[in-house]
C-alpha cells in the first residue's frame, strides 16, 4: 500500500541570507602523513597509505582524463565490513521519535553516499563526525540547534560551523520516504565541505564558478548531481523547483563532465536511472 504524499510547503533552499557553512578541508600533505595515518589507524584499526585516499575523479575537473593513467584499473566498489562499521561510528542519529521506516531510510540514505568508494569512506573517517537529526513535522530546525538563518520550510539541511565539534544534517520527517534523494543531497554537502582537500575544492570552484557564480550555488549544483548519480527519481515539483534546483535537475546530462565526475567519485552500486 503506497503512502500518501505529504502536504504543506517545501523548499529546497536550506539557508536564508546569512553566514555560509564552514568548509574544513582535509590536509593530506605528505609531511602530515604520520598524523592522519595515526588517526585512521585509531578509528579503523587499519593502516592506510596515501594511494588509498586518492580520488581519481578529480582528473576530470582539472582538465585531464580518467584514462590517462598508464594502467587504468576498474575502481573497487563497495566498502568492506570493518570499514563500514568504523564509518557508522562517525554518524549519530537523533530520531526524535520518528517511525522506524523514516529512521531506517534516513540512516541508509545518508550512509549510501559514502558506501561505494573506499577512498571516500576513509576520508570521511578523518573528517568531522556528523549528527543526523530527524525533524518532526511542523517543528522548526532552529529549535534543534540550527542557525537563525535556517529556512524553516527546507526539506533538509547540512550545517557546519567553525569550531563546532560535530557537523549536522537534518531531514524533515514527512519528506524522508517521499524524497529519498534528500539524504543523498545533504550528505554530499558533508563530503564537499569536509572530505576534500583545499586544492580539490579549488579545482571544483574553477570548474563551476563561471556558471554557478557563487560558492553556495556550487555546493547546491554538486549536491544535485550527487542525487542523479545515486539514482534520484524526480516528480514534477522537483523539476519545477525555483532557481538553481529545478534548472540543474532539468539540465542534467548523462555525458556531462560533472555527471562523470560524480559517478567516479561516489561509485554508486546501482545503475544510473534515466
């Protein structure tokens, strides 16, 4: 029996005018290798070398080619059990009495984004831990620790503030099942702001800023392309959403460089839906 679609106002704009989310790029410089190797060993109980953190997807946005590697190998897809367990320990769920279906969907959707690429999963172990909060229907995000300029009608939000111990993702309870791509969207914000190096973020800015214009819009374009890579199935309201949200979903193209980048980055297990 299918569930009726939720009613009420929904917005894809996460933040009103105000402070931007803080980026905390990883420092994977060779001279810091001992530091991050020690941290990874403590969290995952495994020794990790620099090549195991490499993200070949960036050869696309810096103007290269994925096939420029002398001996290109098929990427390893899927995160082994012990690494998955370590990754789950970095995510804390605050369900706020949400039903089991919503709890399970929120958790699974969030974890799915970092469960295809082992290198990305290891990077998320180095990044700031995340709290995933389910916001009950009719309640305000700002009552759950989100900043004053959070859009109260947003379907979901990612927030990271400088100096805060944990980053935060929140999903509105009534939209979790109806729009499963919301969890993918918000977790991609976490990946972008917490799991890339400064150089990688600069490459993305150079690639996208000429069209996106602002860094906040760059964040949204990347998150929308992650939705598509993970297999989002859109309704008319998604495609007709105002501004960059509807436009990017409508203009997405399978063979676009950014689409190829996102598939190579996330390595989703399921084939892309069309």
